[in-house]
C-alpha cells in the first residue's frame, strides 16, 4: 500500500484497473485507492506480469502488500500472500514526497502457512484465527482484538461485505462481563429490537471513509489542543459586486467573490507573517509562501486544495485554478501535491445562504477565515443618509498560541480593507 499523502496511514482498494495476470509497464495505472484525503489512482512502479494480492474493498495499512509485479523468470511467492503489515501507524517509514511503496515484494520465509488466495486483510498471527482462514477485519479491529484477547474467528462482522469493525470487537469484549462463561446457557427470550430500546427507530451504522476518519481525527485534535478564539467584522462588498458584474459582462466567466477573498487573504498574509505561520513544538513557524487552502464540499466529505502563492497570482488566475481544482475534487482526480502546502484556509458557505459561522482551525496553521453570504442591509452613510449596502460577515478563528487579539484584528481589518477597495485586488 503506497503512501499517497503526508498524513496517510491506511488505504482502501476501491477498484483494480488491471486484470490479474496481465502485463503492465512502469507508469501504467493499476488501482484506484481511497486515502485519507481523496480517491487517487496509483501507477505501477515496475513492469512485468501483474498478480493481485489484495481484494477490492480491502483496507490496508501503508506498507502492506497489495500486489506483485513479476519480471522474467520470477514467480509468485510459494504459499500465497504474506500476512498484512501491522495495523498501527507505520513508524519511521520514509515519508518523502511521492513516498509510494514498491509493488514488488520479496517472497515470505519458507514454510509460510498462508492460504494461496488469502487477502491481506486477513490477520494470520495473533488474532486467534486458524491458519489459512480468511477473516475480513479492519486494521483497527485486528489491533483491538489482540489487545483485548478477542478471537476474530468467532465474530460476525457488521461492516461492509461482512467485514469485522471496531464495534464488533468491543461488543465481543463486553459480552463476558454480561454473561460469565461458567453459566449454563438459558433459553433465549424474544429480544426487542434495538430500535425499540433506544426509541430512535431503525439505526444504520455507516463506516467512515479514510478521508472522513482523517477529518474527524484532525478536528478532534484541533478542539483538544488548539486554544482558539474568534474575531469578526463585516465588509462592505457593494463595490466588489459591481466590479465583478462588469467583469462578467465583459467575458464569459469572471472571478467569484471567493476568488477575491483568496486574493485579499494572500496579500494580507504577506503583510502579517504571524497569520501565515503555525505554532509547533514551542516555536513559531513562519512560512515564506502565502498558500491559501480553499474548502470544497465533495460527496460526503470536505477537501481542501491549495492555491499556491495567492499573493502573487492575479485574481483571474486564482479563479481558473480554483475552478480546475474544484472540478478535480468532485471527479475524484485531485492529486496529493494539490492538497498539501497550505498555510491558511478560507471556508465560504455564502453560496448556501449562510450569513455567519465559525470555522475550526486546521492543525498546522495559525488561522482560518469563515466567509458568509453578502446581504443587503440599510447602512448609514457619512452624510447621514441611509442606503442599502451589501455586507459580508467575516469570522477569523485563530490559534491563540501564535496569533493574539491585536494581531488577528489587524489582519482581518486588512482583508476587509482590500475587499472594500476591490481595484487593489486586480494588480
């Protein structure tokens, strides 16, 4: 299983793109893999005859064998596929850019008892299963079963395709406490459905994708470790909307309001370096490039591709890049380099009619800007007259370990100033 993102710990084989036994060349696409950030296509690292080891739907840790690519004179390891790599994080593994594991793996030691068609999702050691028995279980479930002494072979999985998941192991571990092993089995009484006991109706358990698991982990990490605070303001974007309307009339497509926000943030980050940094291990990291991540809603998840050097790019170029990245996110074709390197994030829910919200700081960044919809409101002009103006709520969530109140206020005031003088964003 290759490492396809800097934070990837396991991946799921969604679809094999090469038939078993087919010839492949280096660079041929062989599999579609779900990572913690997106679904990505993986290319062969070598040429030869392709032999699958993992099955579609298998979730495996980084470094586990998923296939063999055999050269002339080579044959598949006798005894079949080796057991999967340890389920936990791969400590000390090379995490360099594009750190994909080689598809070709050495044969297992002589005498291996693995079954010829065993899937890498089978734990051959330490899970209580009989040698050669196929047990489909998630890496977390296997690790938890070893820790709690639960025999995976005795469990019926509730996950996809009968896969044993963490909840199955926890339920099995709790069962002995409820019914001692020495007690004679009592006649089973008709059990009321779980839904009736809880009053919640039918309950459907949905397993998280790798991306959803990562979002859950990182958001929990942020709320548990980042002492955050918010500063808010309103930007009068009446002139910006008028400028955008003129640009739209003059060309087929024009930058969106969010493209102008990204440009404004890029310029403000250049002027306020602490906002373009992070608190890490008792020190400030200040980044030399203003790379703005843009939150994009995908099916069932949220992906944040990066606009690199947002301070230096024209807003029209930002618009083209943003549209291309959003399309690749929705098509599942986004690439790992396009999801990394962000130094700041913009999250805009204005297109859904949301006027104000609070975003969660991404670990490794100083702040995130939440952008609401532009709403017409009566406003008092300097001469005392009242006129409708388009006002947009801006909420900056900050890591208080690197950004203090005055720093955050000055940064947000600069973003507002740039949005209220939109011609400054066309340079």
